[in-house]
């Protein structure tokens, strides 16, 4: 592939690359993205296509890099972009050659809770009596409610399809395989949101709660060099992380790559890497959710460009119902999982 590729070609190549179907030639293929679509998205896809295929992409804009913490700027960033999904909802992407000693990428979303007109929502799949209907892909679950964006949720056991850690949805406490006091808590109307510890006697005060594995408490790594609060420590892998600053002003969502192949792969994060990443971005509390092949970031297409859906199903075959998958899932396609953390706006239901 030549380094000179226009935005349309980048979108097509990126989509085929994610789906594993590399086109023989970009020349002559039909356009799948109108040039009126988001310049930010076009730039992201063009730079990503060039980077992952060995092309010579331009160095990241220094102004864009200022959005990221100094540790990211020092990690040899090769691709970076930043734009808003909605007022008070900022998105940034960066690919670094030397992130924690190896190549890696980070998708970061910062929600200003006092400004953004969003409210969290936990998909109700885990409440369904029919176990076969509990598993959905993140994009399909988001499309069912027209969420602005969604990530995969907590751990679950494949054998019984119930949450591994404690979960409460709309006032209903679900059966779980283990407890857990560190996670995401919020009221149904979204007026109160917390990432951190919710003790047993505090749980009735929250309509919703999803426990994860505690990585950061009090602004410091919570790991004991053996394991976090939860299951065993794992090597580098794709991660889905939640964090919050000390003032409770910002809610952070992170999705990282991992297990990629190619000329410029993303190797993922260990638990300790993930804890450091949370601290770098100013999080004083942080938790790890389900990762690996479950890690997914699905965004409503219109959030990426006011002109409408910037990709066709052929370009992003894993995206459902007008949604775009922004991360490269390590399974090669979306994994159906038990629960999802969605963010609703006025159009959601």
C-alpha cells in the first residue's frame, strides 16, 4: 500500500483491516465516506491506516498532544487525535511506540459531569430470565437504546451467565459469583455518579452499581504486586477502565488495544500499567472492567460527524445499527457479552 491515501481510501482500508479482509487495491473502489463527514474521524482513520500499514504519517499535532498527560507525550506518540462527541464529552486517541516499554494505543473519553447532558446506564441483559438472550455485542446493545456511546461492562462467568462481581441495576441487586465494593455507582437520573468504593451499608443509596477490580484508590496504585481486589493478576491485554478525579468533576473511560499483529502492533496493558495510566490522567479512583476480547468502544456514528454515519457495515462489519467500533477488537470481531456501560443523551431511550 502506498503512503499517499485520501480520507475515503483510509476509511475503506481501515474497515477492511479491522475485519481481516485486506483489499487488493484502493483504486476504483466505491466511496464509503462522504467528504463532508468529520475531519477528525477522517484524520484518525487515515493516520491509523498509514501507521498500521507502514506508511509515513505526519507527526501528531503538538496542540492535540497537549490534551494528553506528559507521560503519554514522552512515550513516542506517532498518531494522535482529539475531538468532542458532544458538549462536555471529549474523546482522544493516541498510538505510542513506547507505551510502558512497548507499542500501545489508548482511547480516552473525559465526561465533565456538570456540563455533559449524559447519564450512565447499565444494559439490562443480565436481568433477562432467558440466558440465551443475555449476551449481546456492545454495539447491538447500544443500538437497542440509541446510546451515544457504550463500552463493555464487568466480568461474568460463561458457565452460568451471571456477573462475577456485584451488580445492581435500577434498584435490583443481581446474583453474582463474588462480592466487590470498588466500581461505578450512579443514580437513575445521572445526577450522582461515583467511581470508587461503595460499602455494603452505602449500596442502598445507589440505584445502580457495577463492581470491577480496584486499581487506584486515593490517587495511588492499589495493587500489592500480587493481585488487585478480584481475580488473579493478568499479563498485558486489552483493557476497559473507569476512573474519576478527586473532585468528582470528570468521569474517565479508557479502552486500550492489545494482542494485535502487524508492523505496528498494540501490546496491551498489565494491571500495573493500567493503574499508572489512570493516575497519569488525574484519576484518584480507578477500576478495571472486563477486558481482552470483550473490550469494545461503540459510538453512535453521528457523534463522529454531523453529516451522518461515516462508515458502512462493509467497512465496520462489527458495528450494528449505525454504530462505529473505534477500537480494534482482539478477537477480530465484536464479542457478545453479558452487560454494557452505556451513556445516554436526549435521543436515547
